[in-house]
């Protein structure tokens, strides 16, 4: 007499094993069809996404869409979808960089090329402060622009806002190169530059007023601290 219970048990075990094997094969086929992402490649994607996020933060853009639109305007696009990862990868490709490190290093240099306040005409960023050069060694401060106060207000930068408002009381005052550096160094930001301008009320050459012009335009540098 055969042990029918033993046979049935073996048959059930055999069927279960076949089911598991079929499910495993199906899952593998599904992965191949949908696309398998290697863990290393996944890490690279995450790093590119971080580049996109970092880029947008430095550009003061709080969404992928706003950041993408600005990047396209700045000729670092075009970029594709509205994801930080896609933005980061496309920007790196646009810069001709094939690795995350190369791209990060390149972007650190490129950041300084961006104005903190977007251009209204696509040519030049609005100026934030103006001086009138009326002597060979000093210049008259003509004040900050409304665009600058709007910029600080949008960033909720209360520290710079307070300093700028305090300096408004110096409108019309004569300033030496050291005065300009000491009082206005705070306008420099970490990832973009501000435009400043000077006018002249006396006939002079650039060489004659080199020291005062250098002090004024040095404010366009990014903050190195």
C-alpha cells in the first residue's frame, strides 16, 4: 500500500516550489522590462539631484520649475523635466562635465557669473548702489536702489536690510576707497554678484581715478568668506 498522504505532501511541496520559481522568473522579467537601476547608478542619480538642488538654492529659486526657467535664460539649459535630478544632470551635461565632481567644481566657478538680481532686459542686472565721482580720490554716495531693497525683502535678509537702511543716511556724503570697503562690504553675497555703477561730474580718465573706481567695483565680487 502506498502512503497516499506522503505522496500528496510531496506533490504539494513540488507545486509550491514550481509556483515560487515561476513567480521569481516573472519578477526578473518584470525588472528587465521596467528597467533595473544599479545601486551605484542610483547613487550617481542622487548626487546629480543634489547638484540640482544646490544650484537652485544658490540661484534663490525655491522650485524646480522656477530654477529651470532661470537656467534656460542663463543659457545653461535647456533642461527637461521639472525634477531637481534632471536639472542637475542636464546642467552638468550642458557644462560638458561627465562626473559629479567635475560638474560640482565647474559650478562653483560659474556661480560667480550670476547676478543676484535677475536682469530685466536680458542684458544687465539692475544696479544696487550708485556713486558720483567728483574728485580724484573720493566719490559721493547716491544711495541704494529700490531693486536692492526688494531683493533683500524677498530673501528676508534682515541683517543686510538694516545695514542698507542705515547707510541711506549717508546719501550725498563723500567717501574714500577705504570708506566704501569698510561700509559696503556687506553687500557681497556667497554665490552671485551685485551690479554697482558710478557717474562722473568732472573730466577725468580711468587711470586718474583708478583707486576710487577699484573700491566701487570691488563690491561686485562674491563673498570669499
